[in-house]
């Protein structure tokens, strides 16, 4: 699957079964009835129509924006009929032309682009699928829809046919044109309805609106998805996302909003993007809210240095030059591309911008980026990740986001927190714009608790820090920055990136002796030679085990029971595991993984007693639960582990205690890993270090 492919097209079923409506879906329909649609309906009506999702959802919003099953089915039938009667398939274009000729007038759905024929002083339309060119368009239509001139717009059009003996006269005429997007909406009603949701519910509604099932995403993963929306809600926002293939990097910019334009990185030219000096026509940045560059990565790609210079100026100053005139624009810039190497490889050998074309692998350009989405954290798109719940009709939420570009929430953190003093103006701009964008998305009324504000502020700082830390690798003349903030008590809170925590040995830039503070001109021994120091015999010292609390971030890799737990369990003969939820198959597999580690770490002749204290399953799956635990017991016995189960209905907290005095408080128990692809060939199914984790904490206590 390519990043631009519509995920909804994966399911080939034509008749969607009605999913069981949960509490969130019920609330969504109650508070936003008429503005939401069931997200699995798009694939039901799409067929082989090659149109963006927002076109289909526009139609579904007209006929199937309901939670009544009869209304939904009638709406699906209506949309299918509209597409069958009016959508133009390229291989049926001649048939549609014949229909227009015979009827004299016919309505079509097609992508329309307009050019000015300056020799005849007329506007002429071309139709992407119908294959018509040179159709006369009234100036008033172009004035009302200027995007027709830059890239084209999906429209519902009436095409007329009138033959003339004059061969110079085009027989096709544009009778009417309606762009497929909302004309108005109730913004105050949107804010009022938002109050009916708590933060978690609202984030899940936004994730469902994108088309994903929120149950398949952790909190950090949801925020990364929402950052992709910031360019639609924030003016002149510069975003980059580099990562593996198939993670949906481009989808939002091609399918989610009629105000975004996705173009191939190889198609970018100065006239197309900014201005054509030959005729003075403004390019894409003058008409679209978001311009996204697909397939932007590629070291060998040829680039126009003049374009790079203009882009640098625009990204910094929101303006570009047309001859002697300077023009401003509000388009946000998004750069997405694929990486060829994993994160530690890039950190060891170059930097996280390694894949960019050489002209863009430049500190001046990179310093204009506000946020770097770590695409390697985003899961590869799988069929079970798509939502069958309710979300906003995309043209509705697109208009909401567009209207909020006039709002600025960048200062809402300042009554609670203060950014570090050595964070530069450009760094602050990036942090402010990301924070403002996330506030507008999640808390559109501008009100949030200090804890909620802190979460978004930390996330915004991390995204800018990822940019700046890589620039320091490229340009050693730039000063290092201590990213973080202080709260009202004066307590400093440092911020790190996730890859910094995962790969500290590779993350830190290599500093020269001069940079590290040493004076290379000062002799370190007689005559400038190093003083001879007698070698001491090596003494092997057992490592001191850490005591205290540690937190681990969602999406972090490189963690395993072997590094987190085994050092504290090695040598114990009696171990008690307290976990109320060892019921589902994956929870049983987690327990087996730990028992296998214990078995390999002991002498084969020794035995370990492991007791699991858990709650009994009283559901319909109780029998399977007991059979699973019996299988684990039998398997463990064969490798010298006496495994027993004790039932306790009162337990809640998860912990591990050993007869050697260690007690480990486990916030999530053994269930710390995210669900993998399910493939038996996934390396993560063989080694825990290759899997992403959920957010969790462990407290290590040495008991007397």
C-alpha cells in the first residue's frame, strides 16, 4: 500500500454490516447529529471511483449522516446512484459525452481545472476524467472559485452541448459549477458541543474522523496523528515527517480536506509553487491552506537551488517576491518522505535528515521547520486499524479547522510554565505554533487544566528539539540548547526526544576537544607528551542495581523483560507475581516469556517456585482461562519451574516480589508491549527489543 492510497479501499465488501454502537458513538450522534458519518461507509460507496474521501463523505454527509440504519442504507443507495449516474470514469468518457449530446445537458462529478487563454481573452476549463478541454467558463465563476486556476477542484457540474457549423466554436458549455465543500457551518455550535466530551473522548472522535480506530492507538500515537492536522489549523506551519513506507504519511493531505494540495516532490517548480514571472500568476501557496510535498526524500534527487532559496525565505518570512513586488501567503508547508535506514543507523552515521536531497540538507532550511514527526514510531497501516465508528464528515471538520486559523493559542501555557532562557526565537516559534495547533484541535475553546497544557507543551518542545538536535550535527557553529521549562514553583523540567532516551550513545553529537572545553594547546605531560600512568589490574565489580522509579514513553523500543526485570530476579528461588489480569492469550504469552527467561538464567539442575496471584475469570471464557494456566503450569514444570496459581479477588496493583528482597511495582504489569502486526515473520514476535511499548512505569524497591 502506498501512503497516498485510500485506506478505506482495502475492504472489498460492498455491504457494510452495522457495527454495535458504543457509548462514544452514541454521544457523537447526540451532540453532532448531521455532521458525522459512519467511517466504514466510504468503502461501501467508493467502488472503482478514483476520488478523494472528502468527495465521497460530502455526498454521504448529504444523505447518510445518521445513526438510523434504515436512513444509512437509503443514503448509501442514493450516493451509489449519484456516482453511477454522474461520476465520470475515464474509460466511459465517450459514453458520457454521448449522453450530454443526446440530452443537451447532463450533470457530472469530475475534477475541473481552468486556464486563461490570453489570445482569445477567455477562461477555458478542462475536465480530468471526461477528457474535455477548452470549455468556456464565465469570469464570475473563476472569480468565485480561484482554486480552479491552481491545481483544479472536484466539482458537481452541468455540461451543455450545442453544435455549431463554425468549427472554431467549442460545442461544450459549462452550465453551472458547485465545488464539493461546505459553504457554511455553526462554529459556536461546534464549541458548545465540544463541552459534552472529556479530553479522551474528544481525541478519539478526532482519530475516528481521520478514519482510524482509536483503540488501536496509544496516547502518544494519537497525538502524532493529530500533529498531521496542525497545518490545516495553523497558518504558515512547516512540518516534516520522515519514516518507513506504508504508514499513511501522505493520506491526510490528499484525502482529508479540500483545502490541501498534495504534489510530488519532483514536480515542484518556482512558477507552480510561488509565482510565474512570465504572466504574474500566483502559484499554489496563494490559494491553498496546505501544500504537501510527497516523496520528498531522496539524496540523489535534483533540486532547483533558486527554489530552495525562495522556499527558505517563504518559510521564515511568509512572503515571496514577484519581480519588484513582495507578496505574502498563508499556506503551510508539509514535507513527507521515506527513510532507508533505521534510527540508530542514521544517528550513528549521519543524522535524522539524512534522506533529504542535498540542497535541503542545509541548516538554514531545516531551522525553519517547526516540528519533526518521527515516522518510525507510526505503525504500518493494517486493516484492523480502520474505524467503523462515527467521525466528522471531513469537509465539515475541514471548514472548522480552516476557520480556526485566525485564532492564536500560543500563549495559553504562559500562566503556568516558562520556557528555558536559552531557547532561541526560532525555537520558540516552532514550539508556540505546535502548541497552539494542538490546543485548537483538542481544546478549541482555549481552556485546559495545567496538566493537559503541560502534556501538549512537552510534546511541542520535543518535536522542535528533534529538529534542532539534528541541525547541531550538521552545523557545529550553532549553540546547543537546553530544551525544557519551569513551572510556577521554579522547578525545571527537561525535555528529551524518545530516540535520545533509546539510543543515548548514538544520539549525542560528537564534540571536539575544543567544544568540550579542553585546551588542545596545553601539554598533558612533559614536553607536551602524555604522562605515563602505570596500568592497574582490572577489577570486576558487580553492577549496582538501580533503586527508585523509572518511566518509559509510549513507542519506545529496545526494552525487554531481560533488561527490565531479569537482573532483579536472577538467583531468586521463590518469586511471587501479582497481576489481576492474566486472562487473554497475549497476557499468557507475556507470562511465558518471563518464565522462559527465568529458566534460561538458572542452573538446569535448580528449581524455582513461581506463584501467580490473580483474579479468576467469571466470564464465558473462564474455561479457556483455566486451560491456558494449566498449559503454562505443565510447560514450566518441564524446565524446572514450579508454577502455581492463587486466586485473590481483592488485588488491584501489579508487582513482583522475590525471596532476595526485591519488590518491583509494575504499573501495567507484564503487559507493556504494543500489539504487533500478527505476522509470524515479524521480528518483534521473536525479540522483545524490536517491539514498541506502551507508556508505563516501574518502581524498584530493595526491602530489608
